[in-house]
C-alpha cells in the first residue's frame, strides 16, 4: 500500500475512535456547558475527518491515474527477434497459460480482436458515462430506481442516502441509511423508526423515515429542499430541520386526509460557506422534480445565491435571512418568513430610547452583508430617535480606531473598545455579529459582552438568539436583549407547540424552528391546496406572490402573507435572558417586557 495513503487512513481510524469516545461522553454529560463544549469538539473532529476522507479519495485517484499511465520504457532488443506471427507480450500480468492458444494466432487476426475489444470497451464506457450523467440530474427521484451516484459535489445532499448530521452513533440510523441507499425501504423504515425511538430529538431521522415511507408505499410525491449550515452551526440547523420535519410529519399523518401525493424533503449542508451554497444552488435548480428550497439561513449566503435561483426560476423561502438588501425589485422568486431588518432596527431604537441611551457604540462585521445592512438601517432609524453612534469616526480617527468595532478582527481587544467607549461617555452597545459565516464574529461578541461593565445596556441582533448565548449565564442575565421574530412562550399554547413537545420530547423550540415551520407550511399550502393543476415552479411562484395568498403558521393568530417577498409582520420581539429552573441551560429567553410576576408564573408551569 502507498505509504502516504496508509498514514492518512491510520489517522482517520484514530479520529473515528476518538469521535466515538466524544459521542459517548456527550450523551452522558449532564452539565450544559461541558455538553456544548463536547458538541463543538465533535463538530471540529467531524470536519477533520471529512478533510481526511477527501485526502484519501484524492490520493487514490492520483495512484489510479499513475497506474493507468502507459509504460514509457522500451524493452531492450532481444538477440533473437520474435517471429512475425507471434504477438509480443507487453503486459506481464497476462496469464500465459490461459491465453496460450491465442498467442499463436496470426498477428493481423490478433490485432483485429484487440481493436474490437477496445472499441466495445469505449462504447460501454460512453454508455456508463451517459447513464451517470442522466442520474446526476435526478437526485432523490420519486417512484424511480434510486441510484447512488457518489459524485463529490453531491456529498452534502441527501433524501436518506447518507446522514449529514454525524452526531448520532446509533447503529440503527447508520444501517437505516444504508438500507435507504439500496432502495430497501421496508428495512429502512424499521431501522429509522428504531433510531427515532432512541433519539427523538434528531429531525434528520424523522425526515428520512417519512421519505422512506413515501417510497415504500409507492406514493407519488412533490419534493422540496432545505439547506442548512450543519457542519458549522449545528444548533441552528437542528432547529430549522425540526421545523421542516414537523410540517412534513403533520402533513403526512393527518387523520382526515391521507394525501394521494406526498411531500419529500431533501436536506443539504451549505456549511455557511458561499462557495458551497452556490454549488448546492446550482445543483438544485437543475433538479426539475424539486419545486422549491427552504434556505438559506445566513443573509450573506442568500445574497450570493439569489441570482442562481432567479435564473433557474426556482422558489426560495428563507427562514433566517433578514438583510435589507433582500429582496431586490427584480427578485421574483425570493420569499422569507422572518421579518426584515427594518422592523428589527426600529425595535432596537425604541428600546434604547426607553432606557434613555442616546449615545451608543455599534460593533459589527464589515465583511458581512447582513451585518453591514443591519448597521445601515440602524443609522437611518437612530437619526429619527436622535441616537448618536460614536464609532462614526472623523477622518483623523478612522485609521486609529476603525478596528475597535470590527467583530471579525482576529485581534479584537474588548478592553480597548470599552476604554474608547467610556472616554466618549457611552453606556450602551449594539452588537451585530454575522450568522456564523466567519470564524471570529460570534466569539468576539461573547468576549465583549463578558468584559463590558455591568451597568452597560447591550442590544444584540438575532444571531445571538442561541443556546451559546444562554451559556454566558450571569454575564448576560438581565443586561442583554436580542431581536427575534418569536419567543417560544408566545406560541406555547398553539397546536404547533403541543405537536413540537410530542415530536421532540420537550426540547426547547427556538425562533428558527418556528420560521422554518412557517416556510414549509407556506410551500405545502401553495403546492397542495392553492394549485389545482399540476404544479410548476412558475405557478408556485405566482401563487405565493398573489395578494390573496395566506397560510397558517406556528402562530395561529397571525396568518402568513407576503408583500414583494417580505412577510407582512409588524411585530418583532425583543428577548431578555433570565435564570430558569425549567431550561436545560439554567437560563432562558423570555419577552423583554415580562415582569417578575410573569416570570414566576412561567416558572411555576415550566411551559417553555
């Protein structure tokens, strides 16, 4: 075996053993902080293993190419040349005994046979290539033979052929995916159901289970995709997938309506990387049987993929992109179930005004379209509320202090930023990290919050609505508020919340699960109810863009409606963090206006 290949394979085996050990520790760990740390270590190790697998594949290809190279060495001339009617042996691997009779045939006849074999081989290779090309455009087909292509560009997409969330070590799930890959849907159903019984929190398992049921019982189905940043932001990805999985489950299991046409869901991992998101978008638009995509989560990725979807006449419904640059006047296929930044920034301005904070420092990521867009809207609305941003520096200070407010700076120093803010009389910060598209933004935000004086008011953008923020504990309790479209308590009595408790065994619901559920409900309403004829991407878009369109979402008191792609929703929640015995993290988000009596009532019922 090639030494380089052997070393990489040995390291991969060691990483696999370590991964299993970390999984076991994480499953048994009861301390939320340590549990989150283990999850982060697992994510990093998973990425390392994916890199090593790519290295192995690349090395194998290099070795194969080397083996296929024609021999350039010229054999030395023998003292006695071969007879003219004997074919020279040029491949030492030929079994001479097997071909003993053939070797003695006339040369011209032998050459004709060889040429014929080569011609047939080339024809077969061409046919195989054509078949592979055909199947590459029918990813996760319904009611057709499901061919596993294993193209490198398709490694991050699956309807059940591979698991993208590697946090499970359940044999049932692994074997269930293998059964799905082989079209053994009955066995896949049994194994995936067993996996779901053991790990009910895993939305990927439920989606694959429902997809397998559709195939097993020969139900024609429409397919939608959901794109999430699994390998870089697992928490948010799980929440989005739970929302989509819940909508799919509810649709397929309605007692009074067993659909003649089902709903399949394809999962894709864009890793919060622009290049990967664009690659996935290009693949999806070519899948003519896929009608729409739920995604992307981060505004930066949505902005970089919108032209691909628009050109492919492919509907995208984002549950997380709030950028004010979305949608453009000519974005006819983009919709979102999360309110735009305009509403978010007005909420921030009103809150600061209520706290009588008229001078603030704003921290953001200048390389993030979302972060810059949020800041631009802040400037506009702050001027209406007479709030001054002190980091709008004069020319003489720009180069000296510009870096102080950049969350993406790997050398960011909270102490220097706080010192400058104090010198300017600032007692309030607004922090706008990106959605996880860069390495340092969220990390620096947490450093800044922890280092800030306790009397500072801090307002954060919606990427901070995450369990990692809750784990800051006392550093954020009663002093940080973040923007969010929903808080679980606001929909706690709805059918959505009750169903979520049953499906996910009491797991806390975030706003991302809600907006993703709404996105799926929007597509279900449009595909299965409003469109009477056979749906197409065009009539799906026309349906959603109609001023008469509305759909029921998680909040049953507020129907989902669109205006130029934006959701018609006036209210944006501000969430604060309180100590909570009901939360697995020891802290939880509640509406900012909640008073002590509301919190006591909430705690007494543990209705979170």
